[in-house]
């Protein structure tokens, strides 16, 4: 079993990341407790010469299964636009999007928001892999700015199990042929996402 935060006590964390080579930042206020994780995050970033501001609220159960995600997006530029989406899940692979059943997401347990390393923590904690173990999973992938969730195949391999110094996990986006080795802290939150995000505090 991983040596991350004990579920018997509540812990709060403030995490900050920035894009590797672009203007922007993210702040995630995380609350870990007996009933699961609660995250309130804000992402500021430029994409395709447009300023994006994203606010998300994420809830998991005690087993790190996603139960709810609300994301609101503001896009700057010549024509400002606002979009939002709400996903809810039963923790067993059934989803609703804005209240309507979403059978195309059946079998997904985790969610992956394209523009944050925060959601990599979900399968890392939920799978609780020992060193050398790996697992292929199906996630509800949420691209930005489209906000049209779709299933995506991914693989996580534990290169160094979670412990007090942290851990190391290989992430493979099988749906796009992408691989990255992710060092994480003792709670499973990404410290460095090579050439994509880096933790600044």
C-alpha cells in the first residue's frame, strides 16, 4: 500500500504549476480527507493566441474514484466566449454530462483534463501500483477548449512506489502515442511533467 497521506486525517495543500515554455500558471487548492479529495483549481494560460481562464472543482470518493467535476472556461480574443460543463459519475464507470446519460464514457473511472497535471494524480492514487506493476485504463478525456469529453486509453507504470520522498510513474497516452515519466510527491501530485508543466511551489 502507498505511503501517502493517511485517510484518517484531513490535509490541505496549495499547489502551483506553470507551463514549461508558455505564459500561464495554475493554482490548485486540495483538501484530502476521510471521504476523499476535493480540489478547487484555477488555470490561466495562452493557447492559439487566446487568453484562457479555467476554473474547475473536482470531487473524488475515498478510493480516488471521480464523482463530480465542474469546469468553467473563459476565452479571450476578438470574441470573448464562456463555456462550462459538469460531469458526474457513480464511481463504477457510469457518467452523466450536464445531467444527461453519457454511455460513450462507460467504463471510465478517472477524468483527464487536458491542460492540468492535477488529474494524473487520480489514477496514480486509485491504482496504488507497486514498483514494476502497470495498468491500462480508460479515462474520460476532456480537451480544452472543446470541452467535449471522450474516452481515451492510457497506461500507468510504477517505476518507484509512493513513499515519504515521493515516487515515479510512467504515463502513456495510448490514444496519442505519448509517453512521460512523472516524478510525484508523497501524495502523488506531479512535481515535473517533462516539457509540459513544472511545479513552482
